[in-house]
C-alpha cells in the first residue's frame, strides 16, 4: 500500500514540475514577443557631430541653398538619445569631383541639437565662404566635414558666437567680408555697416591684442580680460589714466572662487580726454590683470 502511495506522489510532483516549466516557457515567449520590435533605449550620449559621424552613430548630409544658408540632415542610427554639437569655427569642404573649384565654408555660431533614437532632423544654418579666389558653391552642392578653424579666423568666429550685440541675421554680408579679410587679406573697408565687427577685424589684421578696442564714432569701449586667482577673493574693476588716477570703478567689489575667469567690460567713454588708459582687475592681493587702450 505504501509503494502505491509513493508512486502516486512521485507522479504528482513530476506533473507539478512539468507544469511550472511550461508556465515559465509561456511567459518567456510572451516577453520576447512583446519586446521584439522595441529596441532597448540607452542613456543619452553627448558629443560633437564630428565624433558621432566617426563612430557611425549618425548619417549626415549638408548642402547649400545659396545666400549663406545650408540645409543639414542628420539621422540617428543608434538606440541612444544623442545630444550633438557643431562647434563655432567648424569648417566644411565641398565634395565631389569638382570640389577644388569651390570655397570651403565656416560655421561661426555653435549649434546644439538632440536626436531621439533612430530619429532624423533637418534644419538650416549659416555658413560663410573661406576662399575668395574660388567660386561660391552652387545651389544643392554637397559638403562634408573638414578641419576646425585656427588663429584669427577662429577668434573671429568665437567673437561673434559669444557677443550678444551681434546677430548673424543682421551681419550676414558684413560677416562674409570679415571672413575674407582674414582668409584673403581683404581690406576691412568692405565691412560697411557694423562698427563693432569692423573694429575687431582691424585689430586682428594688425596682429594687435584683439581684446580691447574703442570706437570713436560711438564712444564705446569693448574689452575682455582673462585672469586667474589662486584663492577665494574679492574682485574690483577700475579704469585709470596714465597718471594712475582712477576714473572709473565698478560700483561694488564681487567675490569669486579660486579658478580662471574672463571678465567682459562694455562702457561709454563719451567726453573722456584723448590719451592712454588702463583697465585693471584688482584682488585682495593686488593687480591680477591689466590691459591698456588709447583714445
């Protein structure tokens, strides 16, 4: 009698085991079916568009529409959300058999955009010709990545990219002339409407320090000073004449932490006498940056 009970118990346990396996298999197959057409989304990746192309994460097309406008088409080929950047000063070159007949173009303002997984975006941006001796690209001409700009050309792009008083939509032809002043040594008199841009290009062409200039037509001074402090400190900005007398002082000292900084100064010098002046940045320990200018 005990033998019969043991046989029945073993059969029940075996059936229970098989049933559990069958149930597990059903749920596994259902999970596979549910996820079959839903690719796994990874974390957002941040990088330059150049790097994304190199790593084959995106497909990229760029063509000219004429009048300094270009159409960019970028397709995300990955399961990750991509946060992409085209840096200020990035150069693109024409592609195709006749590429040497056309000018390279430069993108002066930084461009940032986000692509969802497997998404495509198309948008327009401003680009400017870099070789006056060559032809301007015809409509629908394709372009590809080239190098980053350097020297004065990169400085020009970064100046426009960071200066809130300058808009490419308004500058358009003036900025094109500014680029050719740098790349082809053209005369800056071709920059007709914007005194800020013209003055900056003049400084670049003379190889002078392009961080402090004064326009006698508008009586405005624009300056940029780099400075470093080794410990937390209070900072004060003053302008002195050649006798050391303080003629301008920022209303209140401000506190900054240890590190490197850039201070931008924009002020009116209307009714100031002709002569040489100095902009000084003072910390608790003394003068940490100074730049001279002349009216």
